[in-house]
C-alpha cells in the first residue's frame, strides 16, 4: 500500500477510534439483560414503523432475502469475476439490507466512470489484506466526485453528525417496501365490453389453447386481430368546469384506458411457447381502442357513462392490413390532461399526437350540429393494403373542424367529440413517447392563458413549449426523413402520415436542465455492493414518463420532516419509471442462463422527481425507486380493502413479479404509472393511476406529505440505521 494511501486509511481509522467511548467493565448478567431489552425494542419499533409508513406486505414473500445468498456465487456483470468480501446485514422485517458502503458511492460517477468501479480497481491494487471499505475511504479522499465513498463524508452529506460514524450503516430498500403509504385503492373494469370479448376465467389455466383458438377463429371469419379485449394504463383528470357543466353533477373525474388484445397477463413462458404468427397476433395487434368513463368523487364509474371508441378507424388512420397480418397499432397508451380549462387526449403514434376532447351527455344540444368524424374522414369505399393514397383526401381546413366519435361499445349516456384532427409533437424525434403535458402561468402576459409545455425526457430534463392548436404542414418526404435513417428507402403508405404532416408549432428551443441530476434521496437493494453497484446498475439512468405534474407549495414541501427542504417557491412533482432494457447479450448462447436470469429485462420501477416551475425546469430532487403493488386477493375475490369494480384479470398479475438478483418482489413486473393528479376536493392528496403487467388498471390515493417523505427523507428514516 502506498504511503499516501496508508496515511489516509490510518487517519480514517484514528477518527473512528476517537469517536468510540471507553468501555467500562460490566457483568455478564447485565449484558444479557441489555440485549434482551434491546431486541424487544427493536422488534416493536420496526413493526410500528412499517405499520405506519408502508402498506402491509406478506412477510412470507420476503423470506429475509434467502435467494440473495444463493445469488452471491454468480459473477457480477461486467466485473470480470471480481468479488468483494462482505457480510450482508438484513433488518428483521426484511424491508432493507445494510452496508458500510454509502449508496452515494455505488451510484456516483467521476465523469463517465462509476465511482464504485474505481473502488473495485483500488481494492484489487491494495491486495487481499485490505477491505472494500478501505478502498472506498481512499477513493473518497482522492477524488472529489467520489467523496461519498468515504463514510464520514457520506454522513455529512446527509446531515448526520460525524460522531455516529462507528455504528451507522446505509440502508438499501426493497422496491416493494419503499413505496408511499396509500389509501382508496380502486380497480377499473369496463362493463360495456361484451362478455364474448372477455377471456373466460375457466380458460386462465388453458390460455395457450385459448390463444390458438382465437387466432384460428379470426382467420376463419376473415377478422383482423384477436377477438378478446383487456383494459389497463388508466389516465385520470379532474373534469374542468366548462366540461362539468355538460355532464351529470356527480361526475368529478374522467378516466381513460387502453383497450386492446395486447397483454402480459400470463407467465412469460406462455408467450414464448406460441407459434410466431400467434405471438405476433397477441403482441403486434392493430387493435387499440380508447376507453373513457366518468367517475364520482370516490373514483367509482358512474353507471352508463362509459364508452369504448375505435379512434383510428373513424379518423381513417388505421394501418392498411389484411387477415392474418400483424402490425403495431396506430395509437397506443392514451393519456389525458387538463390544460387551460380544457381536456386534451395524448396518444403514442409514430411519436406523440394530441387533440382536444369535448364531452357531453347524450341528447344534449352541445354536439347536435357537429358532424360525425367518419362522415368527414371516410369515403365509404373500402380501403386496401395496396391502395396508393388515403380512402378520402381531406383538406387542412376540414381537419381543423370538430367532429363527434361513435361508440364501439357503451356510450348510451356519454357523447365524445374531438376539437380537430391530431397534431404531432416532433420535439423528441421518432422515438419520442409518453410526453407529460403541463402548464405554467404566462410570464410575460399574466392575464393570458397559461403556457403549455411537453416534457420530452426526465433525466436530463428536456422540456419544450408547444402551441396545441397550431401546426406547420410538412411534406411526406420530410416525415420519412425523420422516420428512417439517411440513405434508406423512403416510401410507405401509412394513413397516420396525415397526422405526422401536421407538426405542432413550438416556441423557442428545447430547454435542458443541468446534466448533474441529484442523487436519489434514498437507495435500493440494486445499489448494494453485492447486487449491482457502479457500472452494473440494471435500471437505465434516463427515466421516462410516467406522469406529471402536481404543484407542491413551499409549506407542503416541508411537511415530510424537520429539515428545511425548500426555501423558494413551489415545485412541480412528477412520477417517472425506468426499466432493465434488453441488450444484445441476452440473445447470446455463450452467456450463461444464470447470468441472464439474474438481471431479467423489461422489469420496471418507479420514482418521484421535483423540478422548478419555470425554465429551464431544473430537477431539484428525486426519490429512490419503488413499485406499486398487486390488487390484494382472497382466493379469486378482491380483499375488502379494494374499491371499484371486480376485474377477474387482477388475479393474473401475480404471474409476473418484479425480480432482480433472483429475488422476487411483491409487485408486478411492469408497473406503468400513467396518471398523477391532485385530488378534486382535497389539495393535500394526490391520485396515481397505473397499469399492472399490461393486464389491469388501478388507482391509489397518496398524501402529499408521504411523497415529500420520499423526496426529502429524514436520514435516519430512509438512508441510515444505527446498529449495535
């Protein structure tokens, strides 16, 4: 060991030693009694903490990370087989594991190089007589960007007295134990969808044969797509006054749902056993309907006020196809937003497209003079897969007219219209999707309507001001230039290109916040040194929407603890998600299956983030990861705690759990948060809507103070623990 490094290490050891109190002789009996009392206090305290801060979880699903021990024998991805010796300390509830290494070390970077990768290299250089903590202390002293690798500096960073250094360890939370406390869980189920288009519950255990039968039925009857439907990914808005005046007085919310045969309700092996053409029919279905329903103040669907709409068919945007073919749908993942007192519909198409929604009770005069959309956009002549142009040529003036939508199912009491044909936001390029739309007061003209922004990316934060009702007409060739790489063939016949040519106008350039995004406010098991530290991080750093935004005042931002979290104005808070992305090595035969199973791809976690409510919308805080759970079931029935309509698919989401490092978590593999709003009659609460495994949709209510607790946690609550 070099003299400089030895001096650094000796100084650190001396500092720790000075902080230890001198021991006084005590009797064995006193020691035994002390340990018994401490054990009782610890058990009671932990149970109280989990009962008051987290939704209850079944302890048998934790098993104290039994699977973790087995995983420690496999090589770390990208580490060349290097293993650091460490003893994992698990708290009695199994909610988190502990380490002497700070999470700020395992998730910090020195330039583009992860700090913990530097620590590993130093550990090798020091030799077998040095510990990984020794290496971390040295790197923390040598490199400013990696200073949190020094436990003393880590404590100081999180406002902990350095005198607690010798008995304080960092917490690494399970994803299913770090979620906010919630209430009023509600599941959605559209009764207007015909029974014959529901997967029968008696076929759940025979689903392979069911998929084959449905595919055969479609071919025999010359139908496009699989003939069954599921609904999920709920969008949610508070109905604004202008729309509420045209609806029943008990209507408080509007919910949107994706209605489609595409699903991940069943175990992954079910889908891999399907023949390719059937697998494509399930996943690459052209069927993607819009479901809408009015909700009362308790989030219950108001009887008769729901509808399922074939949006792409009525606007003549459905991709030309034929029986037995498979194509991705024209629209995916509908979401809704309220901006300047109006409701807007967002859909993922080639990129993101937006139009205004207008609602009315059926029979009122509001929509009587408006034409039906199909009378404007469809000629009545059948379109073919080989036709060289759209079935009917429409002028821009015609496309800017409002039109009514017909219901495929339901709609007895609810009439829906759009303000115009969709316009496309090209700010994020062809890969853009799931943009959150939000508004802030117009800075230069306070009496003018709010300025509208599209959130393109979260980390780093890319935001662009948009003009929802204005567009530039670009050419078909310009669309193709954006869709395909240079030099490739630029020809196709997709009706959606009519919308792609309507490029929504924007104001100025895309704003970009600083690249140095704050570290998570707490850390999860994936960051532990014996899981996936440093460059092995499984979840990609660039989080996506998600849903945004809810305003938190200065006072609300200081409800979650005693620290002064924010001294300026309000912040906007959103919910993002990230996932383990598929990489080419998953398909390589020479990669051991155990290594692939240790880091399964397409597994999702969520996080809260907070940013300034003005350009450049700097990110001010982000939470650690969490996942929202399954619907609690008692046999094949809902637990009494679950509200809403019974959805028989809810029992299926447990077929696919979030999993990493051979540890299963009590939540879906794919938790897709699709809405986040302030509660209609209580500004201290929020509502979060999310999809579970592309199978069902659910909503939960979360107090703002519980979100603040995760964004600005008390250090000894979420970040550290004193051990004896």
